[in-house]
């Protein structure tokens, strides 16, 4: 202690700064240990971005009127994208329009299908009366309905029916997207989106990366210090092909990606949570599109939702070579806020239990 009395003012200040730096480093280390990094993975259109939106609704600030107004143009663009996809598919699938006014007559410029086909979707910011009437008449056409029923044969957003059956509301001048409209908007994720939210004094940092093949090479930057992987599977994709390659089954691609992810050395210490998403679409589709037609190893009954769900879950569980590693699974509907609220409460408890000591929670 006597030596301390002989320190110059400069040396005392240097010691004070060093001590403060040490304290700050300890605080930073403690803070870092109270942040959980959750990496959202899955192939394109599995529901990752919708899940992030739900976290904002359930655990964040939600979407104000002004926020929701910002989605208006995207809702319109989703409608045109869907209708154009069906018009193109009418040609490729050689389906005839049933209503006379919907047949493409190049001499009549305002004819419905041609009017919609010529719209530049990226420039859409409003709906004209002519466009709305054309969309309504097309959607009511039995030929278009047949085309919609055959949507597994081409690329069509899951939200198409949701928006098109509600076109009158959406076309109103006073239209402001609802929370459900926002959840249903489809915009492919490019790059990396992070969404941090605070739960019980712990930061959950959720990271969403693009699911399309072209986006996956960017994932490498997200691999450091991942607490948990949440991998999303679209249950309804068992009979669909990839947007990038029209002879590859979407679920086979998803399954292969899941195996790659869970066997990465980066993730040996990360817990794995499997969200079998779009359970509502599976329940609808399984009644007319039979699982055995796409997965011959399926031995369960046709039109049996539970048997189909259990079979698909086992497909993914079988990709795990480490039988000691538990895969936590949940059946979800990412557009259903109450379902996601319930499921994520269970996920949060699982993650916290697995990290009690590491994050000073005991």
C-alpha cells in the first residue's frame, strides 16, 4: 500500500483507467453471455420471414398503421404476380378459359388476361378499376380455378387464394393492410436480416437468411456462436418442385439441406429445433394429393393428416446421424399468431433450460 502513496497523478490516472477497462470488459463478457443467437434456416418459402414478422408482433413493437401502409404496394404486387403466374400456366398446361370474355383476343386491348399479363409488376403502386374487374372475372373463371387446383405443376404463392378472394376489400381506396395481410406478403429474402428482441433480460437475436440456393453461400458469416438453429420445413411442399430446378422435389431438397446443417461442425454445440410449418396447407392438400405418389416409402393411409405429419417428421429425424443429439420438433402455422405465440413460448423455455449455466441463469 505504501507504494501506492508514491504514485504520480499520471500513474494513478493510468491505474484508474485500467481498472475501468477491466470492469467494462467483465460487463461486456457478461452481457455477451446473456445474448442468444437463433439462426433461422430452411429452403425458400418455408416461412422464415413470416416467423420473424410474428416475433415482431408477439415480442416487439408490432406493426403500426403507418408500418402496415408500407405494405400496400407489396400486397398489390403479390396479387399481380399470382394472377400472371396462373395466366402463363393456362398456356403451358393447355387449360381453356370458360368465360368468353377471358379468352385472349389480341384485337381487343382491354381483354382481361392480356390486360393483366402486360402489367409490369415491379412498377405497380395502385389498382385501377379495369384491373380489379379483370382480376375478379379471371378468378371466377372455371378454367382459372382448374389452373389454381393444379398449382403444384408451376410456381404460385401460398397467399394467392387469400388475396384474390378478398380483392374487393383490397381494392377499396381506403385500404390499409391488416396484420394478416402483412404476414401473408411474399417477398423473397435476399441477404441477412437480424431481429433482436428482449425476453426476461436476455436478448434473443434472430437471424433470417435467404433460403434460395443463390442465397445460401452467404450463410457462412452467420455460423459463429449460434445458440440454436430453428429449421423450417414447409409440410405442404411434398408434391412441389423447386423454383430453381423444375425436376427436383422441394421436400427432398429441404431434407438434404437439413442433413447438411445438422452435421456441420460449427453446430455441434447448437440445439436444433425443427418447425414443421404450413400444417394448415397440408391438412387441405392431403385430401386430394396423395403422399405415396411422391414418397413411395409411405405406407400409411391416404387422406390421413396425422399419418402424413408423422411420416414427414420421421423423414427429417432420420437425417440425424447422432442419436444422442435431440431434435426438438413442433408443428406450426406461421401465419397463425396464437399458434406461434404458444410454440415459441415452449421453444424459449427449451433454449433457456439448455443454457442455464452458460448464461448465468442459475
